[in-house]
C-alpha cells in the first residue's frame, strides 16, 4: 500500500512538471511569435516612412482614394459624427481627457496602467513628431481635394490614428483582462468598450474623408500606435 501511494504521488508530480513545462513552452513560443511580428511591423513602418519621405505628393491611388471617399453622399448626421470624433481627439481636448483617465485609473489603484497611459501619450506623441520631422510630408493640398482644416503639422504618420490605437486600444485591452472581467460591475464598461472600438475604426476613415491625411498616413498611424502599445 505504501509503495502504491508513492507511485501515485510520483505520477502526480510528473504530471505537474509536464504541465508546467508545456506552459513554459507555449509562453516561449508566444514570445518568439510576438517578437517576430513586432520586428515585421517595425520593418513595415520603416518602409512606409521611406515611401512617404520620397513621395511628398500623393501617388495616384492615394489621390483616387481620397476623392472617392469625399464623393460618397454621406448624410449630414454621418458627416457631423465623423467631425465630432475627430474634434474630441484633437490635442486640446486630450490635455484634459488623458489626465482624467490617468486619475481614474490611479483611483482604482491601477498605477501601472495609469503610468503607461501618461507616458504613452507623451512619448508616443514625441516619437510621432520625430518621425514626422524626418519624413517631412506636407498636408494634402486643397487644390487637389477638399480639406476641412489647413494644418501646418506634417501629415505622416496620422497622429489621430496613432493616438486611437495607443490610448483607446490600451483601455480596451485593459477592460478585457481577467481581473476586470471578473469585476462584478464589468458590464458597466460595455459602453466604453463599444465607444473605443467605434473610435478606432472610424478615425482613420474620417481623417481621409476630411482631407487631413492621405491613406498611407493613416495606415502609418494605425501601425505606429500598436508598436508603442506593445512595448
């Protein structure tokens, strides 16, 4: 009987060790795959930056895309909605929105998340500015397409698109983590989740439709954002 119990315990220990090894293997594979994808995204971002740098004026498909989008007969409510989403994510409103979110996260003792949001907003915008200064691609010309607002900032990458991926993308990710999903009031976050998804999806489209960016600028912003986020 004694030997039988020892054998059973040994088998249980072996199963536990095997399960731990499998988890470590899966974790290592995930890290490797994630690293490869991140490097691929970096290479693609560099390629897009070089493309934008060597093409200060839009290439035919960019011009065609913008004109096709602007020719669509959107009802006034859709146009107002796109402009509203853009306006509330302009730099000036973000001066109030980002600190407010940081404060709320700190209030719920999510200090790491609060620090990440604060740093990503500042560092991400700084890196975008450096990339923009290097690429030095001018904003769309109102002689080519309709432009809502004449801005002096560089057009690549799209700052709005990048900010959406970092700011709302992180908040969406945070709301889907296990501790938050197990929170008894987690359903109260559903409106925030829906708003975050809509904002991320609509922003790039809106920026091209408004004539503030070319489609390549928006793609660069959407790609640049996750690179900051993944770090």
